[in-house]
């Protein structure tokens, strides 16, 4: 009896049937769209169309695009679905001068690599070669050059370890204009000070200092030389106080 009543009710209300039919059609359309979307995705992922076609590299100066791409492990045969961005970033950071690497995927088949390189703080003189020293204190023996660097201080008699690391940290604290005015830094320890260094400046002055207070005192270098005769070269001692001794003269100022 109940079923008879329901059928009779539907017969009396044809609009209810139409609404149900429309809902059923919508569900069917959605299922068909989902089905064909899955077919397209599966077909794309298994076809050569899903292989990487373009790789762009930004932020690199020391390394070439090809060196970065080779380190990433990505090639034009790599399926873009199989790229793990964290692994690719770690691969690139294996390069000694790379600080950070960010990998982005732009569909359908492009990979963007953004890198941040460690800054070169100075160069270490070793035999006839010059080895870059990075901001993290690492000496890059595999990037040596026999060309005299002109944009960074050259360090002499330093060895990898705490003294070199302290030297790098102190140089990092200096403004770029002061750092760029330094030509050479010689490690010249004394019995009374194992952190003693001697600097030769691009303007012809020599500086005697200790790493314990190097950046603190060296930041005043422009002010010191502004009070000196530029034609009268000599030694500026910053170890304890600050005084100047002209070459060939016993007088101190």
C-alpha cells in the first residue's frame, strides 16, 4: 500500500520527477568529466609531453647555467611528475659556492631554479694560485686561479682554522668601501699576540692590527687617513690605540 501511495504521489507531481532527472544528469556529467580528466592526466604523465622541456636558472654568477642544471640532476628526459623539489635543491647545494637553491615547477613542462651563492670575502695565496674564501670560511681549493684578484683582499700565511675563520668574520663586519680598499692581509703573529695581522692598503698605507679588535677599529680608517698627508705614507698602528709612523721617520703622530 505504501509503494502504491508513493507512485501515485509522483504521478501527481511531475515536477519532482523532472528535478530528479536533472540531478541524475548532473551527476552523470560530473562523473564523465572526472573520468576523462583522469584519462588525460594518465595519458599525459605517460607520454613524452610530460618530460621537462625548459630549465631556467637565475641568481648565478660564479657557476654557469649548465653547471647548475647538471648538479640538479634534471634533464630533458626527466618526467616532470617525478621531480622532488627538496632533493633537487639538496643536489644543487652540494656545489661549494651555493648557499640556497629554490626549485619551482611551472606546468606543463618548465623548471625554474633560483640560486643564492655564498659571497666571496677574500682570496688565500697558496703558491702561485689564489683560492677563494667564502663567507662561511670555506676555502675553495677546486676554484683556484692564477690570476691576481682585484676586487677582494688577498690573505697571506693563513691556514684553515680558527684564525682564518675569525679573519673572515671580521672582514664581513666592515663596510664594502673599506674592505675593497684592502690589498693584502698578512698573518704575522707575535709572542704577545697570536692574532696579529699586517695590512697593505690600496692607497699606499700600511696597517698593524689585531684580529681581536680589527673590525671595531678598522671601521674608522677613512677618518684616520683624512687627517694624514696623502703624500706621506707610513704605518698606522691600531693594536692598542691609534698612531701613525711615517716611513723613514722615527716620529709618531
